[in-house]
C-alpha cells in the first residue's frame, strides 16, 4: 500500500479549491516510509481520501496532486493524461503540447516543433519518470527525437541540478525550421532560450501583423526581440523597417537569418545588441521616434518580494517607449511575471503614460496562445498579459 499523508485543518480550503500544490506546512502526519518522488495518498484532516500526488520533502511544495480520484497512478494514467493534452492541441505541428499543472501533469512541459519534442522536467517527481514519459510520448507521436531542456533555475528548489541532452531517438540539429502563420523561423532547441522559442506569443505576433495591415507603420522597434518573431511579423505586416533590439548576440544572429529566410532585406544596423533601458535612453537623446513599439521583456519578478522592483522596471521601459512613439503610434507591451496581475500591469502602464504627459488608449488586451491553457484551479498558470495601446 502506498504511503499516506494527512493534511492539516488549515489545508481544507486548498482541498476544496482543488489547488494542485500542498506546501510542507500543510502536512500533519505521514504514515509509511515514502522516498522522495514517490506517489502517495493524500488524506483530509478527517482521514478521508483527498488526492494522489507525488512527494518531495526537500521542496517547499511538498505534494503536487496528480489526481483527485482514488485511481492507480500507473502507465495507463500517464498515457491518458498525455493523450488528453495531445488531443486538446488538435494536431498542431508546432505548439506547447503539455503545459504542466495546467494540463494536470504537474512539473512537465513538452513543446512540439514538428518532428522534434522538447521536454522540461521541473520537479523531482517528473525527473524520476522522464524516461517513461518520453517513451509514452514517442509511442503516441513517433517523433524523430525527444530532447531534454531541464536547464531551468526552478529545479534547484526541488534539489535538482540542470540537465540537457537526448532523452529518446536522434539528436536534433543545431537549428530546425518551423512555420508560424506561414513565416519560416529557425529555432535552436538545444541552446536557445526556454525550449528554443517563445511559443506563448504566437497569437500576439499575428496580432501585430494584422494590425499593421490596417494601421501601416514605417518604422517599428521590437525591443527584447529574441530571434525576431515579432520582427518578421512586423515586416510581413508591411513595416518598412523593424529594429530588433536584444542583449543576446546569438538571438540576434538567428533573427537576421529569420528575416532573410522570409525574403526581407537584412540591414545590419537594424539588429542592435544592447540593453533596452540604456538604448531607449539613447533613442530619447537622439530624438529617434517610432510608429510602433513592441516591449516583451523577460520575467522581472519571480516572487512576491520582487514585485515593487519589477513594477519600477516595467514602468521605466514603458515610459521610455511611450516617449519615443509618434502621435497615434502603437505600443504592444507585455509582462510574463506571474506575480504581476493584469490589473497591476495596467496600473503600471497607466502610471508610465501619466508621467509621459501623453494621452493613451487600450485598444486590445492580450494573453498567451490557446495551447497554453490555464487550469481554473491553478491561477499561477496565468502569467502572460499584454496591452495594445494607442498613444497620442
Ligand atoms: C520574453 S523574451 C522575448 C521573446 C520575443 N518577443 C519573441 O517573441 O520571441 C525576452 C528577451 O529579452 C532579452 N533581454 C533580457 N534582458 C534584456 C535587456 N536588459 N536588454 C535587452 N534585451 C534583454 C533576452 O535575451 C530575451 O531574448
């Protein structure tokens, strides 16, 4: 019989809300001698069955719930959850295939780039089972290879070090080509950021493209451009010039290749390696203005204690960007910090606008693409928020 954990009275609310995490402080007692990573029965304070989940005594999040049903967590269980997530993507060849807690598979991220899959094991419970999960994925999808990109900071909170490498099948080449909205894009799944590409911004790149069709822009600034997804969208949308600005030289090299691959001219001066904060100040000093600006910074706040500092950072870049927009110019501004709510983000952008002395309107609110579902029981999954603003 599997070990059992009984929860404290104070965890009753979380049980009722079916939140998939129980923190170490929520545990009243443990029966049996479970090993780290084992699957346990979770009992209510009254001793009734509540859930099954995996356990990590070395993590603050001691239990991650796999099922609220009294069912066996066996091969069929994992296969069922994987099939459910795959089915929900409707056969999209390039997508986030498994979105961890939001697909009821806590700690497991799988991105699909055509015939290649990239897996991230964020927790000990998943790390211990990743070979089995890769085999199930291979059986279902017959990829050429499954590459592991478990080189993420959060693993240290689970007592894990960073790992990358082939999990199943062939090793992918240094860059692979994907198609997004008909654009050809190169992705480096072995050493690029995240699993190689920011799939979550897919619909928002399309939003830029479609908007520019009806609101032509001559010069666009794509700040925090990474490999130029928004750059290609802007050029395809009819912009005469899109300046890609990022601190990563490697990402900008790939951005150049992506621009060329889509038949647009590559002008070296339109690929700027630099810090966005400093470069926006330089644009201010030089009086350089833009018809549209995209601001898609990295996560500024990783936890609640960083919110104030992050808010100042978001305000600064939005203020600088607003200053550099021509009257009637458009701003696509994003935050991927889960701890910054959509409401707070809007207040920050509002603060930047007021300080700039300009007038502005929200014309659209944006979020992540549909292959990044957010489980209603897991509000932490709702991290990406964006505003499209017109600035006068
Ligand atoms: C969220 S990603 C941008 C993703 C991109 N918009 C896309 O659609 O692929 C953030 C990017 O900001 C870059 N970055 C981080 N800090 C920066 C800074 N201070 N100045 C310039 N770029 C920075 C990173 O290298 C990364 O490429």
